[in-house]
C-alpha cells in the first residue's frame, strides 16, 4: 500500500504554517475587492447563461404550393352600404371568388362607426333572369312620383308603399320601367286608392331627389324598397327599418310579389288574389334594407400563397352605381395574415425574436378618409400594397424537442387612385419567397461552470499578483526611508 508520506508528495496545494504568514491591510483591501469582483463577474456570467440566445437565418420558404394563407380583417366603411358591399379575392393564377359570405360578417354602422343593430345578412348576390318584360308595348305611368315633400305623407297614408328608386341614365332602371308602370297600374285597378288603399307603388328619381335617396341609403339603381306603415322608425337616430326586393322584375313576378305583400294586411273589401296559372313558386326575394349608409366588414378569407388582391367594393349583377356617389373611406381595426397567435405564443415569439416581431399588423388603427364634398376626392380608389414575410421561430421545449411558431409580418404602402370605374378598397398582397427562421441556441452548463471557475481563479491570481507588487513596493519604500538601500 502507498504510505501517507508518499501520497502527500503529490499535493499541489502545499500548506505554509500560519505562524509563518503575515496579514496586511493592503492584502485585506485587495481581498475584499477581489471578492466583490468575483461576485459581480459571477452575476454577469449567470445572467448571460440564463439569457436566450438565438440565431437568425434567411432561407427559402418551405411552404408547398398547395398551402393557403389566411387573411383576417375588421374594416369599417362609414359611407358604403352593407346592401351591396362585396368582398372579392383573386390571384395571379386566375383564381377569383366574388362576394364571399361564408366567413365574412357585415354590420350596419353609423358615421361614428358604432353598430346600429344585429348582423346584416345580405344573402347571396341575386341572380335576376327577367329584368323587365320581353315584349315592348305602349304603357302609361301607373306609379306615383315621390319627392322629399310628399314622401312622408304617402308613407303614412298607405299600409304598403313600394318605391322604385331609379336613375334615368341607368340601364337596369330603364329595363324595369315598363314592367314597373304596368304593375303599378294593375295594382291601382285591384286596390283602388280611394276604395281600398292598402298598397301604392311609387318612384323616386335619384338624380332629382338626391337628398331623399341618401336618407334611405340608396347606392345602387334600381333599388325597390318596401315601406310598411308604422315600421319605419325615425326616432332611432334616423334609422329606417324596411325591406328591399330582389326578385324577378317582369310584370307577372312583380304583381305576384305585390299580392303577397297585401295578403296579410286587413282589408275592408275582399279582393281576388292573383292566380298563378303556371303553378310555379314565386320567390319574392325580400330581405331587410340597410339601417344606415355605413358598414363594418369582419371575418377572414383563405388565399393561395401567391400574389393576389382582396377587394371590397359595391357589387351587383342587376344594379348600376354612380361612381361619384360611392365613397370607400375606411378605418382598419385589424388586417393580419396567418393563424392568430394566442397571447402566450405571441409572448414566446417576442421573447425569442424581439427585433423581428412587432410588424405583423401594421394597418391596425389606420384611417383612410376622403371628403367627397371635394371634387378632387371623387371616384377615389384606395389601394394598399402589402409585402409579406413569414417568420418561423423554433422554441426549445426540451433538449431534443422544438415547437415551431409561425408569424407573418408585412410592410404597407397606401395610395389614392382616381378611376372612372366604381371606387374600391384594394389590398394587393405579395408573399415573399424567402422566410426568416429564428432558432433558439442552447447554452452548455459545463461551459457555464468552466467560465465560473475561470472567473474565480483569474480574479484570485490577479489579486495575488497585485498584492505581491504592492507588498514589495511598500518594503522597498521603507528601505529607502531607513537609508538601507545602499
């Protein structure tokens, strides 16, 4: 066996008897300074060890062509009616979808962007096959011309008032005019205003009665509105509660629709309802008219990951629009791409990539308002150009497991464009073929321990050297003072 004396011979840390050592004030001061230095450097190293370290790479987007990109939005249009507001998407591959309603909701709003009721259900775009009578023949005016001066009088007088808001220059209005006048004449014969008086058909020329048409939120021509006595509530901030007719526009269909409207109204004289000889079911296609001239559109759409457009404008296949009267001013509450991250996931992204995140929804809170009283802003289309970059963050859950977090950031540039076509709010988006990849870099605990040992040993050694220099310097100065130098 190895003896204790031989084992002591390999001692790296030989001890000096304590009575052979001498303490000094300079050594004590350096020892205190060294201790504080060790504590400070240890704290810095510990903070560095606990701080997240990441690496950022620019790589080709790994998404496949079959993947879709989700666009979430919440946009308020103070002057665009929900009746004709349409959300359309298209892309460079030729894909086009018009009037998306399945994932989009609409709410009528007042000029202060406050919702005036429940969700507005515009329904699908009506497909009208008969826009008027096919046979052209002489006809006489049967409907009553309404103006701002006599409109309220007729609305209070008749239980059912059906009004055709039209424009003389409108193609669809001119197609409707003959059948509308014939229908009005037939209804006057069946329900004489003096003997019965349950229904009256009227018309309003919106080029002459612009204020009256704006009060009833008319933005497309022709608009057929159904007013029922007692249901047109004006005390509720001026809102009008009535319906719009979207059925066929030939005389036969209009007469059947009018009869259906009259049927539930109490009558003093029995009238024979129209017998539909063909036996087919007539769809009157009625739905509530917009309460106000504004609309909030919210929801989401899915588009392919290729350059494309999201367009919001007034759209109808059976109505005409006056471009100078369409105002697409809007306030954006949300416009973002990709999946919605939870607060916890968003916090994790910010922790790992504080300089990358923060621009995923640049348009939030932005207002784009044009004053139509100024001719310069008439027929104004507002366009937004968005360039999208995908950021993928790899968060380390364990030593071998990562969790990928996806976020889409974009830049936004907006402009006002004058056009002869119907104004629209256009969002042009262009996904980048590159993506930012951020990964968390783990730190070795052994590296941390090594640095801590280096700090302690290094500070101890440097302090020892300084103490030796200081001690020898003091001894030399004392010898000089005693004259023992030479």
